[in-house]
């Protein structure tokens, strides 16, 4: 699985973009999106997903269940 | 723009002469009252080194006296934040609303730089550029410092300034100094984590979200460390504190002591802005803001060796213009893209020299009037409200005032103690009956209201509420007029013509600010 950003809740504040250790976040039409191919859920980097930790709106960075669980190498 | 805004360079005196005159007049010359506060940082060179005076004399936030004459602008290049405050909600924007954290459009550093040049050309008394959000400038260090870099190249005469929550401040003091940023504001609402846990639900620090008392402890330590480092680096620091009744109102006296001992230059205690429609935690749970009297009592209690700022308008992160006016709607990205911007430093300097002359005339007028009050002895203190649109004069109509400036009069002189925001009473030439009571509530603690002009109906209603409408000082200097009024008042009390009655409390406006259309 990877994380995704609920675009209807994203304020476009950009706080998550520089925090992502995988450079998986970019701006798209005023809000931010996560590239699921790059997202590692911060496993191996940090104790908690950085986008979740920094996002000012609760429940905006959430698990995207349409992707298989990320496996640490 | 008024045609008088432009003067030939040859028509005005060299800058040095004016600066000498400033020194002669002891800066903004607020010897009246406990001068420490009446000018924000009032007394000029008398209690201030010339270097510090040079830094604050045309900064509208750092000098109360300067804020009548000089304008500032904020550019909204910093949308991200690393803490959450219970009084802040950055989710919604409304162009008609004015409070920190709110902004209409985000800018890139390049767009911001162009906007600054456009505004500086249109408003020659714009002397200060601040970055205040809408998030935290130091949570967006690349965008913030890129903006400073661009502006310091194209408009080196503009003072740079930033406002931060302080969490990452210690990491950036060196960079701040390298960009010659003269002024930094830190918002410090507590120095005790027990208090802080009720203000900050969480912070994001060192790749982790901290909550509760741990979050408040880290934040407080970082803020105070940052303040000490700024003082060490010789950067002037203002501390903003939001007064939240029942949470930190008593505690702010302790905060005042803590920041004073660490070298803060100015302390700005602001009322909480809280209404359910803002969607903030405090707004939704019914936390009230302080009344005008509660705010003034706290500011008075903290006044002493420390300069208190009382002229803060709690402006938006994209505000443009004099404090109290907002011209940001004139400078949207779309409009700026269509402007041919040419930065003319000479015109700006010429204009600012003219402003200095006006400013000195005002100080001289006040000193002369104050001499007439010498020897008068009385314990009477009273507040007056003034309708003004700048230049330190009584020059606004009652019905056109979107705010009133409040002065405290005593035998020591006239001291600026705050301002009250109101809805325009007069819209389109007709007085709105519904708004008059709210205007009266906002200045209910004042004995008189000084205006350039006032209609018959509001005049009668003000009188009925016990507030004397005074239009005999129209277009004259505020402080000079106020002292003259006070002298007359004392004479009338002495002759038994009137009996001095204390006034009640007043409201601080909480709702959305509707800009003058």
C-alpha cells in the first residue's frame, strides 16, 4: 500500500512536499498528490509517515488500499 | 494617488538635514504619558541608541508614531506550517476577512518580488516588507529566503522583516542575519508547557508529530533559544502574544518578564480573535476574546522597562498599505502582471523626506500644546476616540471610519493606547441605523470622539450614550488637539460646569472584517 492525499481536503499548503524522504509528492492543480510507485510509507526512514505527521488537516493523508502493502527491501 | 504625492527632488531638503532635525526633536518625542509605550517604541534617541532608532523610525509596526505615516506589505509565499494553534485555521479564505493566517492567493518568490516592486512604486511610503505566512516563514525557508534575496537585489532600501512561531528559528538565525533582516517577530503565547498544552494541540519537529505537554515544552524552549540568539546577533525582536482569557491572560505577565530578560525589544499583546465561523478550535468551543478594558489592563501591567505595542491591527498575511487599511485587492497577481513596473528609488526617497517633514511638524505642534498643560494637576484620566486616515491628523468623517484610534489623556499628555475596528457606519452616503450601536459599543469607554465631520443623527445618539462628538479639531494634529481638549475639560471640571464621570467597558470586534469597498 501507499499513502494518498484526499484532494478535497488538501489546502495546498505544501508542508508535506519537502518532508517526503522519497520525493514522491508534487503539486497538481493546486493540491498535492503522492506518487504511489515512490511511496514507501516512510518504512525504514521514520517512525511515522511524514506527510501524515505534518499535514494540518486530519485524515487527509490516508492509506490507499488499491495498492499492495509496501514491503521493505 | 494624490497629486501632492509627487514633488521634484530639488524642492525638498537633503535627507541629512531632516535626520538632524529628528535628532533635535528627540525622535518621535513622546515625553507625555509613560513615554515607553505611547510610541510603541516611542522616545527615539532619548532612550535608544541611534542605530536602533535608525532601524525602527520608519517601521510602522516597531514605532507607533511611524505607523501614521509609513506603510508595510506582507507577501504570502509561505503556506506551510509546522505547528497547529487552536486560534488558527488556515483552511478558508475570505477576501473580506482580516486576521493573521488568512490570505487570498499564494505567491511564488518571483511573483512576490514583482508585487513588492509594483506596490513600492505605487505607495512610496511603503518601507517594510514582511513575510508572515500564511503558514510559518521558517517552515518554508527556501521560499522565504529566495524572496528576500530577490527583493534585496532590486529594492535594497526596503526593510525586510519576518514573523515566526519560533520552532525552527534557532536553525535559521545565521541566514536571517546574512540577509540583513532587521526585524523578527516571534509569537510567544506561553513560557509554561502546562499553559501551552491548551493552546497548541501539536507540533511537527525533527520528523515527528509531538502532542500535548511535550509539544508545548519543545516549542517554548526553541522560542526562547531563538530569541536569545537574535538578541546576540543584534537583530531587533518583537514578541507577539495572543491574550486568551482563562488560558494565558494571567500568565502573559510572566511571558513579558521572560522575553524582556532575553532582550526582546517590543511586546505586542493582541486580543484573541474568535468566532465560530472562523472554524478554529477556540471559535468552535466558544472561547471568548478579551474586552477592551481587560486588554488595556494587561498591557498596562506589562508596561515598564519594556516597550508595548498597542497599534497592532492583526493584519492578514498578504496585507498591503498603512496599518488599518488594506489595499491588497489592488495588487492581485493578475493586476500586477498587467502593470509595467519601474522601480524609482529617487521618487520614493523624495516622498519619504516629505513625510519626515510632516512628522516633525506634528511633533512640534504637540510639544507646543503640551507646554500649555504644564503645571496643571489632576488625577483625571480619560479616553478619546479619533477618526483618522493617517498623517497623525483628525481627518476622517465619523461615518467613513473603519476604525477609531484611542488616546488616553492625563496631565502627562496624550498617549496612544489602542484602536477599535468598526463596520462603516456610513455606506453610500446614508447612515446605516443598525451599525451605530455597534460603533458606540466599540468606543463606549471613551468620553469623546474626534471627527472631521459628523451627521446630525449619529451626533445626537452619541451624546445620548454619553460620548461627546467633537468636530472642532477637524484636519488638525491629533495629539495637539487632544491635549487642547483635555485642558478645556479640566477647566470645565474646575469651574463646576461639568462633573467628571468614569466610562464603562468596550467591545473588541470579533466578526469578519468588511473592507471599505
